[in-house]
């Protein structure tokens, strides 16, 4: 019987004299540095405990006597009967009795005193604060005393970058509401903006999960030659704000998504395709390629899909080196030759500000799980599935993203251009079902103070 059962209780119930007699008896059976075979069984039967318990008691007492000899320069190890009685005590009176409830306040204080690197896992934290894992896990899941946080890295902002972010946010306020003291500040509707950005999609990823039937299915075997050579395709996406037209219909704001590369014919046969089969060859996005994408794909798509006569459309891009500057002379000459001068303009979002672009803010994240529902085998299948995911993306997703964009602008204004903020919960799903999702959010009053300064 194990020590956690009745035999364990008997071991703890042994009196001091019994523990001392057991140790002295086993000491008399020691030969060549250890008790002879069967001595633990004999001593245990005399004390009504198992041989495992007798061995444990003997080792504990012998270790305590050895430490006592080292500290006090005595030789009790050769004559245990001369050792102090305190060394034979079982410390049963010091055991925790009954049901124990850990002090939550003390546990919180001990946890806060630990660095974050020492509490990444439950077992790490349990070991540091000296609490069993099960009660700690219960405090995490049921009592909600702790919570698990996933902390994403954010771009580090310089003072000038924060200032640029602040100016960009203030420029989005409707000038008509700025000049009116009686009217609440409102954002512009952003109906003249198109946000573009690049995104790389992969045929597969390293940590995909799926649900299998227990005892009837085996986990799939996936392998690649090199993880760095997984098939991928880069897309340039352009989205605008959805809007309701005069006839009551809705324009979804999806201008398009274009893969960066070209088709070519295979010059050699392989296991996956014959000679002459079409295959995809990716291209790097440099300034020349970006200019061709703008002039040949993005701007014509904007002109064709725009639901109203175009007065002025601003194409917003990030500040990558491969992107054109708004003052690029060749690009402006091309627009003039196409008769689009004054109708299409480029603008660059503030540096280190992916939260001010609809694609980075959430549109790409909404496409990713839709792409995961398919299993493409090569780049061509991946391109078809990403474009299908773009078509299937509901219009309500983009409507909520543009509302989130304005709430992010509010948060940037409140924290003076920094990016250390949490995106506020607006209950957009409920507002959209009730038809109350606003196209223009109220600007935080802090913005008026910034405008006056």
C-alpha cells in the first residue's frame, strides 16, 4: 500500500520512540555502508508499516543525523541512540491540516513581484509562488484571478513619427465641425480614400491544426523539402469604404487584389507537372513594378469600379522604399497623359503606422482564415483561392473595419500619437444588426484641445 493511503497515515502516526527504535534497529543491521537485504521488511513488520515506509523513515533520520554531525562536530551517525530526540521527530504537528485556501491577496502580490519572463507558463508560475498547479489553474480558468495575455510586438516610434501620426489623425476631422462650436467634432466620411498594401500568402504553414475522430483517424503527415521554400504568392490589395448608392444597393468597396508575378511555361518535366505546363513565377516589388501595378491594374480598377463620378480619389500607401512618392514626376506625367490629372492622387501614411491602413488593420486577417479552409498545392491554386476568398468576404466586414479605423484614430489622438493603446470594443455586430453602425464617429474632445494648441 502506498504512502498516500492507510500506510502513509501509519507512518505519520509513528511516535518519536518508535521512529527512534526503528532507526536504531536498522542501524544495527547495516553492513558495508547499508542495511542488509530484508532488514527493511523485518523492521517494518515490527512497527506495522511497509518496507518502503521503513526505508523512507530511516533515510530521512540518517540524513538529519548526518547534517547534525557536520554542523556540531559530533559522531551520532555511528551511534544514533545518542542523537537528540528532535532529529527523530516526524513534524506531524507542522503539517497543513484540513482544506487549505491560499491567500489570494498574497498570491497576487507574489505574482506581480515576479518578472514576466518567469510566468509565461502555469507550471513556471506555480513553482515560483510555491502553489500547486491545480489550484493555480483553477484560479486562472474559473475564478479569473489571473488571465492569459498574448502580447504582440508593436513598431517603436520616434518623437517625429508620433507627431506625424497626430497630424494625420487631426487632418481626418471634418472642417465644417471644427468651425462650429455648437456641433460635435466628426470625422470625414473617407469616401475618397483607397488603401493599398502588399501581403504574402503561403500554401501551408507550420502550425496548422485540425479535428480528428478519436481512435479512428490518424494525424496527417505533412512534409516539405525546406521550410524556407514553401510555395507563396504576394498580393497587392486595394479597398475603399463601402457605401449605399442612390438606388438603395451597396457597393462593397473591394477594388481588387493582384498577384505580383507572371505566368510562364515549364521548360522541364517534373513529378508535379509536364513540360509546357503553366506555372507561376514571382517578382520582387521594386519602384518600376509598383508603378506598373498602379498604372496598369490599381488605377484602372478604381476608375472602372468606382460607383460615383470621380472628383478626387486619394490612394493611400505605406512608406516602403519601393513605393512612389506623391511628387513623383514620371507618375504624374503618366496620369496627365491618361487624363486623370487632379482625379487620382497618391498619399503616404505616417511611418510605422500599419494601424492606419485598412488592409493591415484587419482586412488581411479576415482573408487568412478563409484561405485556410482550402488546401492549395501550388501557387496557381493559391492565387485562385485568395481571389475567391476576397470575393466571399462579406461587406459587413469592411463596414466594421472602417468604423474600427476611426476608433483607432481617436485612440491615437488621446495618446498623443503613440501606439500603446487597446482598440476599444464598440459592439459593432449589434449596431450593424440594428442598422445603427455610424459612418462617421464622434471625435474625442481631446482633439479640439490639440487643434487649439
